[in-house]
C-alpha cells in the first residue's frame, strides 16, 4: 500500500482539507488594547467566569468593537475600579534584567 493510499483512507470521503489560518495582531491593535487596559479586563473576566474571553485573534471585528464588547461585559460597573484591581506591571529596565540574569548564574 502506497503512502498516498494511506493518506486517502485517513480522510472521510469528500472531506475538504482543513485550512488553519492565524491572524497576527498589528502594532496598532496591541497599542490600542494596552491603552484601554485589556489585560485587567481579561483577568477580571477570567476570575468571574472561570474561562478566558474570546481572543482578538479569533474575533471577527475590529479592535475597537472587540474592546467595546469586552467592556460591555462589565456594563454598569466601575471600569476604573476593575483596572485598579489588576494593575499593569511596571516595565522592567535592562539593568534590572541583567541583574536578575547574574543572580541566576
């Protein structure tokens, strides 16, 4: 039995091949989500519902629509309080990174 016959037997009759596409986020999308504190809202969503909110890569609309939908989950609540509850970590300097690497040696 040839390899092509084996491959044909693995697929059901008439089945189309599955095409996997991956959407990469633009720098604009990443910056927009950072400016609108998407990380804090994602963390709050995960705490409340025990699962992740749909990722922007899987979302069919624009980043603005995505953030509006994510904020709508917390409609009527104080978004600023949620953001303060999950603060963004401060950026780490190169010197601090080098010091951490030295400690690990």
